[in-house]
């Protein structure tokens, strides 16, 4: 999809990491809702006219069986459950289980599907159109029956354990909107349905959560039903009916507010709200990237809606055991404390407010309010379950592998610790050896003379530097950083130790199956402005050096390379505040970042052609970030210009430290400090790198596929 939404990330986070019971440890699924999740409930309702137990429904289901699913094959309930738990399809319908009293109690222990096509949040929804359907309230009453039977079978303690670790999925609301009485004001309808939904969740689930421990709810919102074929017929042009879509969007916003209040009121409750509206509109607006048929609610559409989920779990199943270690190289975007160990280095983040959202608010050396991309590469710990990271699918790791220099301090455990990976990244460093030795920074505005009043509203960067850079120039000497070449030499030391421990054969296997992540290049661009070197010459110089580094890693046995490109550095708060007269992005810098990506793409294609066993993924963080800046709302960001922590214009004229401005709503910000992303933004980038399908954001394969590919 064009943009990964925070809502879908939350849904993935709930399903995979909030409990992180890894596949077989999700004991049961309980599914509620309408035809989007119905797997045959209505087959057992004699007076129901909303049935799909006849051809051509199910034509692509095994043996072309019409099962009652409103689909050509499986529906979302099947596909979600198949990927999240040890299930082949959705749990069976409650009414079908009731037919088999002898096995009823045994079968309900793995979950039950209560969803009924045509039903809704309101009790009366669907009754006029279809006759008998099972409303959400009645579905919850059926679930209460199931809970009582589970307690009888397992006893209170075991029943508590099962239900507290189960997943509760609700997909409902579309039929309520379709049946809105003519002339009903949208606001009045939303208030009414909001109240009814709240009643179902609070009254019924309050009782359940108090007595049996249900905690984990995955709520799927209403899609843009104004775009479905049954509604398009009311638009003479055949297009979507926007007033209906507006109600669907209002429903999502009301559900969001309701669930926030619900989880605040009942502290034990955890939820995720999936924005099916935005997901589906992304498919409709860009069908080639998702599905061929966008006009019907087909199995393909269902797959599109859970595309990210499927990729994530499939990648997990294929790759997890095959990635024994992760080795990370680069700059401050992935530094987890290297520079803390460099006494003469001033590029450090081992002071507050850095790390304020890290466990125990500890400043660890990460240039972030919490975790950074490196952590989302290696995180797997109950302490971090509120976040989903892509390398929990690449190996068994607790956060990023530790910094090389910190491991050297503990020689008694050095050799055992390096077998799972090492982080060599150093903030302020770059591809070129000299990068980071000098850094141009801006002094406080109070020390700057006034700019000439005739300054034009926009100016090419080279002319800006040439004419006005003397006003801004100051040197911050980072007397010691670890450039990429030296990081690779450190890895050579690690490689030699691995061979000494495991022997040549096993060491070669470990290294060749490991992931090598590199995030570098931004500092090289910052340290080489157009006034000192022309952009084409700089790009050539960088790629020449980059090629040597990659070949050196390959000589040491590396075969899987995850390369992260340079983001739009012309849009960071530091640049907006100091080098943009209007406060907009500086496109001259962004143009260099784009050229760097294009040249890296060509370099990697040549590299993999020269060495056939090499496999790689190239992440386009430039495009990812620009999508967020241009359209922040779908991803949940509210501020994409100003740093959360800092001082001056855009908080971009001071490093993050105690005493500067600090935002309270940090997840709403794209930027943490003058240069670096927030924990939320790093999380989003990691998800994109691992789940994105197609070449727009990562190519020729995503990071999960890279982990699974044979080398």
C-alpha cells in the first residue's frame, strides 16, 4: 500500500507482539461481526435471507464448496487466523457447534466464530432486509454461553488463562450505515451507534474481562462502503458515493475515540483498531500494487486487507530459524551506544532527554526518545511487547545486538556474545573515512546577524551557502567517530573470533546466513556541501567507497545485505531552521539524497551481478519519509516539521538535552531531534522495510523475504 497506517501497525502489534505467544501459544480466537467474517453462521438460520451457501460463492474454496462465506474462497477471518495461530481456517460457527452436543465443549476450546452476515451493532440491523440475523448483542450473549462451558471444562484458573491469552476480533458497522434511515443527520447517527457500540464493549466485556480475563481486542473498522458495487449504482458516473464514505470515515474516528476511552477506563484491556477505510481506499486508488479486481468483495480483496499481516507471518515462519545473527553498520540512525565508549567523541546521546521513553527512561546512546531502527531489527522481549519490529522475524534477539566497543569491555563473555550479532554503527560517521571529523552546525539565532532584507523566498543551496553561509558557520569537532571502513575492520575481528569458536565450516555457515544491515550516507552529504564539492562528484566518490566496503564484507563471508537509503535530509528540523528561508524543505539537499538512492540502486545491481550468491534489499527511506511528510494523517503523525526535543525555530537549533523544549505527545512527531526520527517513526520505517510488497519502498525483495531466500 502507498502508506502504512498506524492503525494497521497497531493491529499487527496486538496480534503478533502484544501477547507474543508466537504461533502455537495463541490458544483461541473468538470472532464477532457481519458478513466480512461470517464463515457459515447464517446457514443455520432458517428464516435468514442473507446466505452464501450456494454457487458461485466458494468457487475457489477447496473442492469449490459454498460454505456460507461471502467470498469466492476464504475470507478475512480465515486468513487472519491462519497466519496468527495454529489454525488452517477460522474457528467454526457457534450455531454449527451446537448441532454436535457431544463434541461442543471440546471444540470451543480453540475458539468460535459468532459473525452473522447482514447483522450490525444495532439489534434491528438486517432484520427487515434479511429476516433473521444474529446481532452483535446476541453474539456476545452466545459468547457468554461459551465462557460458561469453558469454565466447566477447564476450571476457573485454566479458563482465565485461555481467555486472557485469546484474541477477540470484531468486524462490524457496515450494515448499520447502509440501513441509515433517509434524512438522518450523520452526527446524530454516529452518536447513536457510538453509544450502542460502547454499551456492547463496556457492559458485556466489562463482565467478561472482570470474571474471565478477556483482554485483547482487535477491532476492524468499516471500509469505504460507498465504493462497493451495490452503492456505486446510485452514482450516475459509476464512481464512489462520497456521502456514504464520509459516514464510514466518521465511524472510524468515533470508534477510535471510543476505544481510547475504553482502554483508559479498563486498564487491563488492550486493543487495536484497524483502519479498513484507508487500507481499502489505498487499494482502490492504487490497484496495481494490491489486487486486480477492486469492484467486488472477493478473496483477493480480503487478502489485500491483510496483506501486511500475511507477509509478516509468512516471513517469520520461513526465516526465523535461518538467521543466526544480525550485524549492523552505519551512523546515528542505528547507533545503540557505540559512541558512549569514545572519550573524545562529542556526537553522543547518553544524556536526557534522549531515552525518555526507553525502559526506565534510560539514555543509552540512541539518538531517539526510545528505541531506534536497530532495535526494531533485533527486538524480542516481553518488556517491548507494545512495539512490533521486523527482525523479531529474523532471529531470537532482545533489541539490537550490543555495540562492539561495549562487548570489548567484557572479554570474559565477548566470544559467546558475538555469536548472535554485533552493532558497529557510530553516530556522526559515514561512508567516507573523514566524515564526522568536522560538522557544520548552526549557532543560536541570538548570535546570528540579520539576513539581508532582499533575500529571495527561495534560493539554490549552492548560492545560499556561498552568499550566506558565513553567517551560520561554526565547527563542532567530533574528534572520534568510527567510519564505515573501520566498522568493517572491527567485524573482521569478530569474524576471526567466530571461526576460532565454531571452526571454519560452522562459522562460514553462520556468517553467510546472517543479515548485514547498513544505514549510512546522510552524514557524508551533510559534511560535503555543494560549495566544497559538486553533487555528481560527491555521489561518484561515495559509491566508489561504498563498493569497496561491500566487497570487503563479502570477502569476510557476508551474503545477505539489507541496505537502508538516505532520507530526505533537506526536510529535517535542522535544515528547515537554518538553511531554509521559508521553513520548507531544501530541495537541493533532497536532490543529493535522491541521487544517492539511485546510484546505490545501480551499485547493488552490479554488485549482485558480479557475485551471484549475494542477495540484497534496498530500502527507499527517502520516499517513505516524503510520503509521511506530504500526507501525515493516515500514519498518525500530527507534526512532521518540528523536532520534539530542541530549541529555536522548529526546535532545530539545539541538540536534545535537559532544559530544551520537550513535547509530551512524542508519538505524534516524525522527528525526535534536529536530525533523527522518533521511536514511532523508526517503528513505522522498520515495518515498511519488512512488509512492503513491490519496488516502491523496498526492492528487489523486502527484508523478510531477504531473510528467507537461499544464499
